């Protein structure tokens, strides 16, 4: 079903003020909207799993097995979420370890996907501060950071030879959103050149 939506153009543009050549269609909404919603859900679940794993010592009788811990394929997301890289802000020294800002990557994911979802639901062209935040160039910078984090974390998975279904899925989502942001930025640039 989702594959069909991604390949089908309904030719029903959603009108926004100052519509540009990159204005959304119904199909592009399904593409970016569903990816963002899925990303939010996966990020929220990763936070839940990490919380349960971290607090397991407080309640030894609590037997918890994450849905993404699939023994048949050797997948263990709970193991991955326990790694230092699961909190990249403190891992890279951007915030002190153990501080209130030392948050799991899932929170960063929710912020990124929420921004992406808001951008595609409300439209690219906005007034005021949002016009800068939603600008294709700014969006490209943000998606590049998300894509770069996926490369870093995917490399870590390869090094430790661990399978994380949730991680791999979010990496695919980030790569897809990054690719589309490049297409959008190029489309806007081509439009400016043609108008000159």
C-alpha cells in the first residue's frame, strides 16, 4: 500500500501561500508525513526501551524483553540502546554526562521528525521565523546532520556486529528524508536560475 502511494501522483496540489515548484502533492504528503510519523513512533519506543533497561537494576523481578529483541535473527535493540553512543550529545562532549541535557538519541529523533512533519503538513512557505526555519537550505542542513548521525551509528552497529531493527529503520527513514531534501533544494535553485 505504502509503495503504491509513493509511486502514485494524485495531481492534487495542496495550496500554500507563495507556492513554489516544490509545493506538496497528496503523494508527497504521504511520503514525508508517514515517514515522519513512523520516525516519531520508533524514537518514542527507543526511549521507552532505554528507560526500562536503565532501571532494570532497580527492580530485578521485572522481566522485560523489548519487541525489537528478536532472537531468531540475532537482533537486540536493548543492547544497542545501552551503548554510550545512544546519548550522542554527551558522547561527543556537547553536554556534561549525567546532566539534564544528556538525553537519549530518541528525543533528538522526535524533535527532528516532528519538525519534518510540521514542515510538510503546514507547508514550506511561511512568514516570520518559520520562513527561515522551513527554508530548503536550512532543511538541507538539518537533514544532513540527521543523515550524518545515521552513518555514524550504522558504522557502530557494523563494528560491534549487532542488529538493531529500530535503528536500521530510522537510518532508512533519515536517508530517504535527506535524499528528498536534496531534491527540494536543487529544485528551488533551478527555479531561481530560470527566473533570472
